[in-house]
C-alpha cells in the first residue's frame, strides 16, 4: 500500500527535477538574458561560500586574488556537474516508478542513458522512450556547454583588451587624474573624443555580455593589478572631470557625457542581477564618496599639467557630483563584490556587498 502511494509522488518529483534542471540549462546557456534562475544562483552562492571560508585566512590583496581567480572557473565547471547529477537523479526516479527494481538498477539505467554508455537495455517501450529522451538531454547539455565556453571566453578577451591598454595610459592602479595628466603631457587631449567613443562601445558590450552571463563579472584579469571595475571607474571619473571642469574650447563635453551615460546604464543593469540598489551612496557627504577636497586637488593637478579649466570651481563641483552620482553606487558595490584591487576613487572606498543573491526577486541590499 505504501509503495503504491509512494510511486506517483516519486514520479511527479522526478519530472519536476528534470524539467527545472532543463529550464536552468536553457536560461543559463541559451537565452541571452541574465534571468532569475534559482538553481544557477544557488550553485554560484554555494561555491562562493566555500571560497569565502578560504578567504578568512587571507591577509593581503594578492592572497585574496590568488584564491578568487579560481572562483569563476570552478563555478563554471560546477554548473554542468550539478545539472548532470540532478538529471541522473530525476530519471532514476522515473525508471523506478516505471518498474525498474531495485533502485540500484534504476540508477544504473539512468547513468547508462545519460552518458550514452548503453550497458543497460530498456525493459519495455515506455522505459526505452524515456531512455531516448534522457540520452538526448545528455548529448544536448554536452553540446551546449562546449559551444558556451568559447563564447564566454571570447567576451572575456574582448573586455580585457581595453583594460590592458588602460594600464599604459592611466597607470596601475588606474587613476582618472593620472589618465588625463598623461594625455595632457603628451598633447593628446584632442584624442579624447575618439577615446570616449571606444569606451562607450566597451560599456555597451559589457552591459550585453555581463548581464547575459553574470559569471563574467568574476573573471579576473591576467594581472592582479588590473580589473574591469577599476578600469571602468577610472574612465568614468575622467569623463566626469572633463564634463564638469574642462573648458569647452579644447574638448567636446557631449562625447564624455555619452560615455558617462553608457557606463552608468551598464553598471546599473549588470547590478540588477545581483540585486544592487540604485541611488546615491548612503551616508556620503555631498551625495558622493569623493570629497570636495579631493576634487579640488584633482583640478589643481590637471591645471598644473596644462588643462584649461572653467573658472567657477563651485559650479564645476556641483556638476561633478551630478555626473558621479549616476554610477558611483554600482561601481563601489562591484568593487566590493568582485574584490577589485585598490584604486583611487573606486576600490579604495568600496561599499560592503559580498553575498550573491539566492532568490529571483529583487530584495533589499545585503550590507
């Protein structure tokens, strides 16, 4: 009697496991959008929890970087393993409800079909049809993972091209003031219009790739001192300084503002996957984490390097606050979430934000 009641329950549960696993695979590898797939989020959060235990013993940034450089690749390898395991368990339950007894034989039937080993023959037409479905899912999962990896690493390589180039222009770690100083000293300030165009395109691309594949945010640069978050911060801060303080005779502020707009939208939309709140940084004087004294010091350095700045410093400061407020909250939280190397005005003042979301709903920030 108990066995008769248990079989339909196991069958329904097995079907649910298979269907939810298949949906997780499709949403993660096929649909070009960072959708709220709970299984994928849980795997990412579980792997990160293991790495956080290891991080407790790290004392320096380089130690943390050596540990976290493995986080994204390990998560990428763990996802197919979890999908295969759940598919194996789900179909084993189905075989058991179809009369394959004992459960060890049902498990072997599932493994034989999923991995296309063929050492277990179907016991009937229905179980044979189920084996065909499972074998198709196993082959399909393998094909999707094989095609997914080159696309993922292609997006990573394109991201790193400008991040690497920025080191020669903005120093290591990258600094907005250092970037503009070098351009001024090399008489290259006229090249800024093309520069903003290149980085606007970069921001547009990472918005598409990192919101579709959020795991890309955790892939670290080949050099410990380079990072996509600090690169984004240096470029956006440089664009904010140019838009707010530079005289319009030498540059076109509208080009810098387009770069600011693209960067702000990119960081906010990537942050939506991680439930990052939007709006100004809480508790910061003047709405931003950069002080007026730091802004004035930056303007003095740029003026000494040959920049022609606007005379009304108070108005420049207010415009700079308005520019930076659009991207600062997401930038500083990403600096914390991805453990970016210390860099001026970004990763030297991160907002604590470490936990990965484990639900699909927008929640309050984890601080």
